[in-house]
């Protein structure tokens, strides 16, 4: 049992390294003071593509495979993973309804958001993105599939780089200093190892829940993509750029998963 603890630590460390990608991207705030709408839509859509591929190839499909091993039937395994996916989406939906936050373009959402300083609304919004991403990495390692977890960590770390720059530039746009914008973006990335520790620990403690947990992490990520990132990047005149950027991120993550997983 104690030997299995190494998987928990691997998931936590990998999610930490993935989260540091946000800080790497945020370093760009010292060189770039403004993102063009096209560049911002392209970067966010690329991140969404990575997340979407990760949800399918690194979470849902392995979840069905684990379920088949546990139940011996593909249809039962699929229903279990679907249940976890819907649960993850519903939980994220409920959190969004009850927790005020601010998007890059869509503005404020949630109850009583006018009473909260804008800086905290941004922090909450990024936290809602990063926790399920970190959890996905932790779950990937928690099942003992090191290649799958590594592919997830690399993919999410890569998509965190443009996301970190977008966050830092957005904070700069609402009159925060370059240093403060970088620091906040870096700290939001450090929420990922919290999710990673949670995900890998849950799998380690209850491995039979692996199909549910993988589905839950995928559902949370897909909800974020559909409810937040795609609407934000398709509000302006760069819908086609956003679409092909999403496809680009998708194929990069699919290649990583096929090569490493």
C-alpha cells in the first residue's frame, strides 16, 4: 500500500509542473502589454482543443477500459463513465451558478458579483479552470498508467502557457502592475497541484471508482470548454481562427497521447 503512495506523489508533482506552465506564459506580460483579439481567441481556443482531446483520449477511453476490467462488459463500463461525466459537468455547473467570477470577454457571472473586487473575480474564474485540469492529471497517474498521466501533464502544461499569458495581460488591462499580474497568474496555476493531489488520492484510496473519477474529470473539463471558452472565442470576428486553433490544440494533444500513452 505504501508503495502505491509514489503514484499519488507523481500525480501531485506532475500537476504542479503542468500548473507552472501558467507562470511561464505569464512571463510574457513583461514583454507584451496588450493581446490582440485574434491572438487571444487563438490562444484560448488552442487551450480548449488540448483540453478536449485530453478529455477523450486520456480520460474517457481509459475510463471505459478500467470499467471493462471491473465489470467485464463494455456497455456497463460505458454507462459508469457516462454517469461520472454527467456528474462532473453538473458539479461544475452548480459551482458556476453559486460562485461569482469574471470571464475574459463575457464579463461577470454568478450572484452578487458586483460586490466583489474585479481582481478576485478573475482569480475565481481561473481557479474554476485549473482545479479540474490538475485533477485530470492526478487521476491519470492515480490509475497507475504513467504514460497516460505524462501525456496529460505535458498537454495541459502546454495549454497553460498561452492561458497564463492571457490571464496576465487581462489583469494588466484592468490597471494592475506587470509584477502583480505575473504573480497572480502564477499563483492561479499553483491551484493545479491541489487538484492533482485530490484526483490521485481519490483513485489511490478507491481504485474501483477509477471509471467514475476519470469520467468526472472529463465532464468537468468539457463543461468548461463548452460553457466558457468556446462562447468567449466565438463572440468576435475571429470564429474561423478560433475553430482551427481548437483543432490544432486537439491534434497536438492526440499526438502526445498516442505517442506517450
